[in-house]
C-alpha cells in the first residue's frame, strides 16, 4: 500500500481506534494563564482548530505539581481549576470526534524559583550540569539577568535528604524574596 494511502487508514492504539495516522505531537506554546497554570481560551481555540474526526492530539507538556513547572505559560494539571480548564479543551476536541492524551511532566533540573517558587528538585544532580555556563533555564523574564538565573538553577536531589550541590552562598535580595512569595516575583 502506498504510504499516503496508509496514512489515512485506521490504527488501534490501546483502547482507541484512530481513523487516520496523523498524530499531533506535544508542542509547548506557553499560552496557559499565569500564574494559575489554567489552560486559556486561546489554547482551547488552538487545540479545537487542530482536532479531526478519529485523530489524536497529544497535549503540550503539562506540569504534575508546582515544583514541576518548567516555563511561565506552560499548563498544569494538579488542581481542580486546571482540570476544569483542560476539560473545556477535551470537550471541544471530542465534539469533533478527536482524541486527546495529556503529556505529563515534571521539569526537574530545568525548573527555576521564579516559576515554581522553590529550589529545583531533580531525580539526580549532575554537578557538571550545574557548572555548565552554556545551560540556561527559562524564567518569566527569559534570559535577561544571567547571574540571577545561575544562582537559582542548582537543584537538590531526590536521592538524598539534602542538596548534593550546595546552594550558592550569596543570593540576590530579589531572588530571596521571590522564593517566599507566590505568585513568584519577576526577577
Ligand atoms: C514549538 C515546539 C514545542 C515543543 N514542545 C514539546 C513538548 O512540550 N513536549 C515534547 O515532548 N516535545 C515537544 N516538542 C518536540 C515535538 O513534539 C516533536 O517531537 C519534534 O518537534 C519533532 O522533531 P523535529 O522538530 O525535529 O521534526 C516541541 C517542538 C516544538 C517545535
């Protein structure tokens, strides 16, 4: 069978029968409401536009906890209001006959206090990663102030009770304040 023809034949994925094989991959668009992480009207429009009868859409990366938030504007799915926001979207996709699966994530070492309100936590801490000046994390103000970003991207490990990479001894006043406040300050 020609590839093009096969593209438009059904396929079974677990309990889901798709009518065609064009699947939308997870693509972060950073359009969720901030700081609530509730999916926005724009997201509903975006996913609804891309829904098709018997087609499958994977959501953009969606945080499973406050500490797992990777970017400002990335959606979340750990509070009732966020679930309600996603349901508005899945309802619109289902109305067109489409299916949707959530991509769940915890952004681990790439999180930042300005987004999560806390020190990053990760499955394992690689000191070389933290020391690498070429690795950035995204904050609400993007990459504007590199030094403050550097100070706050050192994660604590899930493998030990404490931090295997000690936090820097000097912290900016702004960053210290940000860690105690919610919503996070722009730093
Ligand atoms: C704007 C954009 C956002 C993306 N966001 C995610 C994401 O949230 N989760 C993920 O697993 N992949 C993400 N990806 C990767 C895509 O799902 C896809 O795997 C990739 O774009 C396909 O490879 P290619 O871009 O080299 O063709 C993203 C890609 C783009 C272009």
